[in-house]
C-alpha cells in the first residue's frame, strides 16, 4: 500500500508519533490531507532518548516541577507531560535503567550508548517509526509546538498519532512528501 511519508528529525519524530507534538513546523505547504507516515532520516543518529530541553518552554517548566515533586500528595500534570513521562519510562525500560544509573551522569550516558549499540536506538534513524493523520495546514497556529519561522511558516496539524512497536528499518528518506510502499505487516 502506497502511503505519503514525511521525514522528521529526532526527537520530534518520536514526539509526533507518541502524541506529544501536535504541530509540525514547515516552511512549505501541501494540499495533501490524510494518513502520513513519519520517517527518521538515516543521518539522524544522535538522539538516544527523549530530551526535555527540546519541549516547549511551558512544558519544560511543568516537567521540572513534576520530577522534583516531593511529598505524600499527588502532583497534577497535563496530558502532554503524562505522555512525555510515559515516553521517558519506555526509554528507561528499553535501556534497563535503574535509580542507581541516574546518580552518576557519566554512567547513565555510557549505559545508554552501550545498550543503543547492542539493541539499536530507542529513537531509531533510517526508519519509519509511526504514523499520524495530517488534518490541516495553517499559518499562525496557537499551539505550544507552533513556531514562527518567518513569513513562510506553515503549521501542519497532526491528529491520531501511532508509534509503531517495531519500526520499518533501513528506509532511505527524501525531501518533502514522498511515497512509501508500506508492508502489510504494519
């Protein structure tokens, strides 16, 4: 089945497919609406796990509050932060991380890199990692993920994201929208 595909760098590709990022910023538009596969370029091999520094500023503040919360009560967080924290938990589980691993940053980074080499990246490159529906393309979207990139800024509105359990690996990408023959197994 031939499906329209868009290449997106990490971690934004995973953020889209995990339901965190609901707007993709582009300097070009398209008339296409519908099912859209999300591909990560082969050259994008630097992202091992979610990075809170790449969240919108308001989300960064909320995430810092949530992880520093102490006490017997409940720290209420938004749906976006809950999804982000689930993504972090998935990464920790993938890498076999324990609380002791987080105590020393060098140990933490080295363990992630070792497991990434052994198992493949948690946020893979050169793969189709999921899909979504491109619902609309607008200018001046009010969402937190919408960025102003100049007069030709287009905000691609994303709906119904799906992060594949098993990415379709060894896929070379292309610029702009491109067609991919998606295997029936996905």
